[in-house]
C-alpha cells in the first residue's frame, strides 16, 4: 500500500492491474465456465487458459476435447495466442473457448485437461428441465420454423424448403442461421440470399430471417429432412431497465417427404421429365428460312420448363434430313427463378446446308413430359415442314475456255447462276444520254474533290494508324487469299476483325447481323467452299482480298473501356 500511496497514479493503476491478473499469471493452466447450472435448452461457454514464459516451441502442444463429447456437443471452438511483456519479461497466453450444448439432464462433468504437465480441475455442470414459465418466455422471445411446399412429390420434382427464424422486435439476436442442408438423395440449390421481413403472431411483432432452398429428389422412397438448429444468444431489456443476455439453442421440426417413382403409364424408352409447364420453340436465320444449295441456314431450338433443374432437360434430336448436311453447336443450359420455381432452359442450334436443288423435309421434333398439375402425359411438338431448295445465287468459279492452258494457273471467268438474256450491243440506242450522265457525274465528283481538299487544308485531320498487330493480321489474311486457301483465310479474317475491334463473334454471326453488307456474299462463298463438297471449282480469294483493301478506311484501334464506376473518394482539386 505504501507503494501505491507514494507512486504516481499511472504506476498505481499498473500495479493494481497486475494484482488482478495475478491469478492467471500464477496458474499456468486454468479452466472455468460462465455458469454451472443451466436448463437443457441452454448452452455454456468453457474457457481454458495456459500462461507462462514464452519459448520457441510454445504452442506445439494442444488440448484434446474428445472426452467432452460424451456429455456435450461442441457447437463452436476457437483458439487464440497472445504474447505480452510483464516487467520486461515475455509471457505467452494461449486460450481456448468452447460453446457446449448438453446432451441430457442431470449432473454432467467437464473432465480435467493437461498441458505440459499442468492439469485443470474437473467442473460439474447441473442440467435441469426448463420450467413452464421459462419455456413460455423463450417461445415468446425467439423460435424457429421450417416449411416444405409439399409432403408428396414425384421423383425429380422440385420442392421449396424454407427456414425461418423469428425473434421479438424488442430483442437483439446474436448468431448465424444454419448452413445450407445437404442430402445424398436430393440436389439442393439456394434461392437467393437471406431475406428479412416483419410478421405478426398473436398480436406481437416479430422480425423474421428467412432462407429458401430448392430441393430436387433424385430417388423414390422417403426423403427425411432432419430438424434445423440455431445456437446463439439473445439480449433483452428487463422492465427494471437492466440488460439481460441469455445463451440459447433452438430446434425446428423435421419433415418426411414421400417421393413417388415414375408412373407406370410413362414410356420406358423416354426420359422422365416432370414439369409445371413446358414449351418447345424453334427459330431460323434468316427468317423466314430460304434454302439455297450450298448456303447455310441457322436453326435454333429452345426447350423451357418450370419446376425442375436444367440438367434434367433432355437432348433435342434434329433428326436426319436427306440431302442436307448438319453442323450442330454445343447446347446452352440456363436456370432462372420465377417466384419459388426454377425456370430451366436448354438451347440447341444447328447449321443446315442443302446439297441438292429439290425439296427438303425437316422431320417432326417432339418432347414427352409429365404435367404435374394434372398428372398426365403431354407432348410438346414442332411439326414437320417442307422447304424448297433454290439454286445458289452466289457466283460460281468455272474454267475459262478461252484461257487455254493458263486456266490451270488460276485464270477463271465468273458465271452467274441466275442468267439473264443478253441484249446485243448494236440495239442500244440510249448511249448519248448515258454519256452525258457519265460526264455530269465526273464533273460533280471533281468539284466535290476540290471542295474536300480545301476543307482538309483548313482543318488538320488527326489520323490514327491501326495497331501493329492489326496490320500483321491483315497481311496474313491477304496472303491466304492470294494462296486461295479458304481455311486459312477464314481463321485469318476472324483474327484480323478481332484486332480491328470485333470481340469474339463468329464469321457467320457477323454476316447475319449484316453489320457489313458487302461482306455477306463474300462470306457465303467462303462457307460454301468450306462446307459444300460439291463445289464446282476451288475457292478464289480475289473477292475477299478486294473487300479487305476497301475496308482499310474503317480500321480503328481498339479504345480502352471506360471505368464502370468513378472512384469513391476523389481528391479535391
């Protein structure tokens, strides 16, 4: 006391703190609990601390809590390590914190623990049955419920499973909702994050935390949903103004769901497909479809169903079409949500190229499905259709009979498939008018050129050269065209357009979008050379090379994409 009286206030405070901490410093290993009498719905917190002078291998020893599991369920376990200086000497403290739930009533024992020769004393916990008043107070304060959309479903039919936690608006709740359930017999998918709302029960307002899950049973039989549990704490203000915090453990009721197998009326060779609603549609590009020999037509099938996973949608069969080559694409699966139901979508596309000038018959496409609203078999059908195939309107490369032996060296003449009767030159009587029109056009073009040149002299033009990689890809494309190699030309064209600013679209998609009308007939001729084995002559790259040279003026370097959002804190200027 003399030291405290004669020392400074700061020194006295430090010494007083050391005296209060002395039990922990003197005891190398100690354990205690927050309470020793609880009811069976409550939990306790066990704290174990080991302290001593720090050494290099400290922390290599750890405690084992296997014997605790005889009478308790370990709900949470944490370990912390702290190094402090006391009177210039290092001291290390390792602590363990465990949240324990009793498994039965009666006197339960927390066994002793030992670390490096130090041992704790056993602790006795008395677990009692909660009183009727305690149950009523707890039920009015906080409770938990679970719901299922149906207790009897077909196999692979979607179920909506909800977990709700209710607590009084006057209470403060601590803890987390249970994690997403997992079952071997069902697929579980969360339907969004946790939602919050207010609900009135028996005239009292409750705050509600809800999570929803979609369950899809994969086997027939009984699907057991075990009870959900919540472990946390609640803090309340008592009528006398005091703040009371109480640990708690909540449990919900479980559910037994009867999962029915496929009905006997379902065909054995058809994939099982239960749904609330199902649609099957197709679309063509171009629309309406116009088939020409050797030219591609794109067809897309879309299958959409409610109340099942996208992985359950069957593969669609386009069927075999005589005189048509098919180039299918990889299917795309998607899942969306409408209310409490999943909307599953499967998209399959194929490129069709007619090989003959005739009629082609696209076969019927159908999908069997089980209507969950009426428990009947239904069929979604796209009927068969017949389309005529016209001759190709693309130019056809034929050997020039007047070229003689030079025809083998690449000299060809272009002959149109849709021929028109030729008019003898001697019968044309309108050549004076045509000559006058040509002269006027030439004069107009010259005047416009002079005006444009004067404007350029007045305002300097900022020319942005294309990137070096775009120039290199253009050179490779022109080389492939000169070699009359359609495969290399198609790959080089795609790389060059990407370097000029296109982002990953295929050649056929670019042509369908008609963003470059002059390129469409050139691409069609290129596709025919790649896909049609009945081409009359090898592909000639002059048309594509000419288009590339004319396209030079529109090549621009790729501009950097602007930032999505401005910086949150911008410096003041």
